[in-house]
């Protein structure tokens, strides 16, 4: 494994951890202390890392030369019924994860355009930008357990609960199908945003 691949995996792990912390912090501010009480607002990566999703799978995909790399941390638990408005609260908690990734991408872009870093630093920043844009866009896909499903469920009227039940019941299968065939739909969005920030 070369240094570029190592940098990419490090960026991925840092990005998904900050994504999850943002969820927990938002939930705590909205009245749900679940994540805080479970120690999930910590920057300590050990409390967030899912060894399969955060380490083994990303390294395997990088080593195998896969056209895309996936990864995840342990989802931060939250209980929307501890919040004043459970539906709105769940939507806010969901959106702050992708927004955190977009903020990281923008910060990386600003630092990249300052131009004070060497080749290694620039590669890190470019990886930070692309990875976080991809995480933000991918997580907004409305399939459980991705963040987008909380947004979708928050706006779907109760008379369409059968749609929610269907997505919950077959979420794993739908997500696998999307990972295999759905990238062509979100790749233009990811690359378009990346081109703007790069």
C-alpha cells in the first residue's frame, strides 16, 4: 500500500468519525443525551470505529483497486422522542452529518487555495475535499440506514407509512443494489461539487 492510499483511508476514518460526532452533538443540543451518556461525543476514534466498516473494508477496497471506497463508523444512537419535536429533531440530527462533511470539504478547499502546503499536504487536502463531498452526497440518499431516510421519513405523510415500512424491511437489499448500480446517478453531483471546490 502506497502513501496515497494510507492518506485516503486516514481521511475517510477522520471524516466519518466527525460526521457521527456531529449527529450526537446535535441530538444532545435538541434534548436527547443518549450519545453523550454513551461517551459518543468524544474525539477518541476508538469509541466510534467499526473495525469492519472503518478499517477492514476501506483497506480491502483500496488494496483491491475498487472503483469506489465505502466506509462507516458505529452509528451514533439518538432517541427523537427525547426532543421537543421528534420529527423535526430527527431531521435536524440527520442533516448535520452531511453538512459537517460539506464544511470539511469547504475548509479543505480554502486551505488548498491558500497554496502554502507541499505536494503531500495538497494531496491530503484534495482527498479531504473529494471524500467529504462523496460522504455528504451518499449519506443523503434516502435509504435506511443512511441519513437521507430520516429526511424522507420526516416529510412523508403518515398515510404513506407503507413506503417507510417497505424501505425499512428491504433496506439492506436496496442499499446493496444502490451501491452496485446507483453510483452513476450521484457521481455527477459528487464530481460537480468537487470541481467547484478544487
